[in-house]
C-alpha cells in the first residue's frame, strides 16, 4: 500500500483514467488501490462509467480535455 491518502487518490482518478499520470504517480495510485478496497471499488465504478460514456459517444474521447473537465469538476466537489 502506498502512502497516498484516499482524498489524494480520488483527486487523481480522472487523470489516471485519461492516462495523464506519469509512471511514478500511476504506481502510487495503483499502490493505494491495491490496499484500499473502498477506493478500488470507486475507481472501478468510475472506469465503468467512463467506458460507457465513451462507448455511446466515441467523439468525446477525441476531446483532449474530456478527462480534465471531469477531473476539475470533481476536484471542486471533493475539496
């Protein structure tokens, strides 16, 4: 398990899903998810939702700021 807090892991979910994290940050999130079943469950839910949204409208993924917009919106709610 990493030293990353749940709050920090939740803030990085969309950057992770959008493949915007560097290898070190991704490993930190992976480490947290492997030791925190609640965050892992939330992460898998967010991944499923994102995949469903993209599968119904593939052009969304072409928007380079798709995950950034989601991430920024959720960050404001988390903080």
